[in-house]
């Protein structure tokens, strides 16, 4: 099954040797998004809620470019530099998803690119 790269200018360009997303059949693997402004490439300043909202808006742009919506997301991986931000990240995620919610893991990490506070990746399944 051939891989197809998914890209959109409405999300930040990759900052390394990877694609914003890759489609294999009906499955789309979205690379992690950090809170970069797609227009400037700069990290969005602000609290964890502000950064998390930017991350989900970036993911929305890639999901849309792949032909899907948040309803098609089967799994989400969340990486935070402080698990104390867990409740705030949950609150923002609840703005983007409805039940049944995707499977998810949340992992505290020592650091993220560009000193971001949060990064999120996802797996999308298109019908």
C-alpha cells in the first residue's frame, strides 16, 4: 500500500525530515503538532490553554487537508512538560471532541521542541 504525504499551509511546516501527516489506506498518521503559528512559524506565547488550543487548530488544519474531521480521530497522544497541566489540557481537548472520545495517552516529558509546553499527535481513520 503506497504512502501519501498530507500537507497544508494552514498548519506549521515540518521543522525536520517528516511529513505533517501520512496516509496509508484509510489510516492517516498525524505528526506531533506544537503551538506554532502557521503564518509566522513562531511559538504562540501564553498559558497551557492558549498553547493547547493552537495545537488543536494546527491538527484541525492537517485533518481537514486529509479529508477528515475530529470525529474521525481514533487515537491521540499528548505530551506535556508538566502533568500539573493535565486538567487544562483536558478542558481544551473537550472543546474539539465529542463522545465517543478517541483513545488517548498523556505523557510528561522533560522538554519539547522550541520550549513548547504541549505537543499532540493523532491517528485518523477515514471511512
